[in-house]
């Protein structure tokens, strides 16, 4: 199926993109990698009258360390996140999430900004970025604001991004020494989308106990779920196999997932505990290796 007709503009600067977005408002959509928007347009699930291509805005690409934060340009493709030595060394959980998105073609074309603003509940980046306490830099002609991941993902395919704003950058706090991150995913065998996934950030004390934990679960609702019960069960405890298993068993608390032909709601809740345990175990191993 062909999409409805639309006007196409290739923005030459961020200001020009904002001008076009402000002029056409809700009738305009931003094009990054196109792996979500173009199929939706072909199926006529989306019918923007104006398409604003951000592909020429090279200032929105790349990764860098800015003080105690990793800054990732919104147009950085998944493959660059997955293969970055900097990410693999400092935020291995983020590299893991990027490496299991789609296939090689998707990873070399799709962008991190496009993924998070699309807010598909079956996506990988929202989960790990929530666990890592990331923030999103949103720019309009009126202001520049930073929104935390916990406030950014609102509902199915819905974020805090306003119609006159562009996501320019994702900022991820760099974990201190004694920290470990990990991502574990149960993917649908046909689509590769998340059935259930878990992202983990653990900070390890020199004593061997868990100083703090941040755990996010995907696949249990309209967006990433912070597993508060799991986090509390890990806090201040020695990270033994028994403690991790008991904490992971709380991963689906407070969730109400919808079952489907592939996985029932009960199965998703059960697998949330399994994948939370796997992510926590790997994050704990990495945390211990950094010396605490």
C-alpha cells in the first residue's frame, strides 16, 4: 500500500527544522531512520501532511563524554551505539540493548532518537534508558528542557515530546566505580520485538553489598516499568544467588500485562522474573569486577 501524498522537506539546520515544525504543527512529522514511521505511513496508520527529514543534521549524531554524563546525539544509529568502545566499556547494558534491535539493516539505519520518540512498548532502548536514569533534551524555539526517562514515556506510542519540539540528545549518567549494567531480552521469534526484557544498574559497595539498584522491565504494559519491589529487595543486601532470585521474583509486581497469541499475561509475569534475574546477575558480576 502507498502512503497518502505529503510534502517533503530536508532540513538543513535545526532552526529550519523547528521553523517547519512550528509552521505545520500536528500535520508535520519528523523523519529520522524511518523504520517506524514509513511502515506506519504505508499502512495509513500515520498520514502526516508534511515530512521533515532530519538526516542532514550531522550535529545530532555521535557519542561523547560530557563531565560525568554520556551524551548521545538523537540521530546516532543503533549500530554505532552497539559497537562504540566507549559505550561497551562504560555502559555495557546499553550496548547490549542496541545490539539486539531488529537485524543488521535496522541497526545501521534506525536511530536512538527515533526509537525512543516512537515509544513502542516492544522497543529495547526505552527499557535500558529508564534503568540507567537517562534524560532527554527537548528543544523548541521557545525553550530547551530536559525530561527524565521516568517522565518521558507516558503511554503506548506517547511521550512528553510536544508538537513543536525536537529531541536532540539523550544524556546518560556515567555509573561510578563499583557499578554494573546489563540488559536481557526475550524476543518474539518472528518480529524480534520485546516479549519481556529487563535492564539493570547496580552499584556495589566494597563490602560486597548492593548500595543501590535501578531495574526496569519491558513488555508488561504501555512502557517501561520500574521494578520498585525488586530494587528495594536488593538494597543493602549481599548479592547472593538467593537474594537475587528473591528480588527478581518481585519484578512484575504492580503490572497488568495483556496476553496475546504468543504469551499469556501469566507467562509474561513469570518471564519478567526470569529475565530480571539474568540482568541482575550479569550487572552484579560486572559491578564486582569494577572493584566497588
